[in-house]
């Protein structure tokens, strides 16, 4: 199973085209989620290594700076998040949360939108192909953070954003190759997912802001 997943990932990442997606026909969402979970575990381990390489005094100083930032904004929710983000428990929870967000915004929402726009059925096939590029990109993002985040934080941020854009583009291509949608409908399905993500982000920001104002 893993060997086939890796081979198919190589095929998609080398040539992320509609034809490449059409050549792969595996209807198995269980394999997709297992592959995504493996990628999440590897990413969490890399992040734990990244934090362990940082001097404890630097970690403590970063936590104190985050706490001051949260205090200046008057949010206990933000303070809790910022002071736990570098702890192993925070990294693990963050990795699990990232996995669920990837499934929601890069697989479920595009698929549901594609279905509403008249795309062909076959969730297992669509999810399998999505996992072929989401998993390697997740791991690569963690490697970039490990390699560049301390010395070159801006470069790390730029590369991470570039990978996110690439991932969204390949979802767009997958909608065409797997669900048979036109370019316009595929773009709209991706747009819906982005708008929902933006709405939830704004809602979360508003929740934190309201919490700060009411304290």
C-alpha cells in the first residue's frame, strides 16, 4: 500500500496535470486518510525535533514575549495559545488540528462543491489523489520550518506560503482530472473552500477580540 502511495505521489508531483490525475484510478478513501495521518505524524516529529534544537532559554524567552503580546491585547485565550504553542503537547494538538483542517478545506469542501456543480461521484478516488500531494507537502513544510525558520524566518514563511498556493492549485487540477469539472467550475469550487476558510478565520479573530474587550 505505502509503496503504491509513494509511487503515485511521485507521479503527481512530477507532473501535476489533468492527464496525470486521469491515469490514476484508486477508489480508496481509507488509504487516503491513513497516508494523511502518516504525513501528520512525520510533520509532528519534525516539529518536535525543531523545538528540541532550540535552546531552552530561547524557548522561554519566546514564550515570555508571546505572553506579553497576548497581555497587551488583553486576551486570555491568545495567551494560552501562545504560551503552549512551543510545548510538545501544543505541537501535537496543532498537528492533529492541521490534519483535520487539511481534510476539511482541501478535500471535503472542494469535493462537496464539485458535486454541487455537477462533478462525477467517487469520493474515495478524489480523496486518494488529494492525499498524494497533500501528504508530501505537509512533510516538506515541516522540513522547511526545521531548516530555515530560525536563521531565515522570512524565507521560511515565503516558502510555506508558496507550498500552500501550489497545494491549492493541484486541488484545482484534481477537480478537473477526477471529477470532470471545467476550469471555471473547478476554480469556483476552490474559491468556495478559500472563502469558508477566510470566514472561519475572521470569526475566530472576532471571538478573540470580543474576549479581549470583555475582560
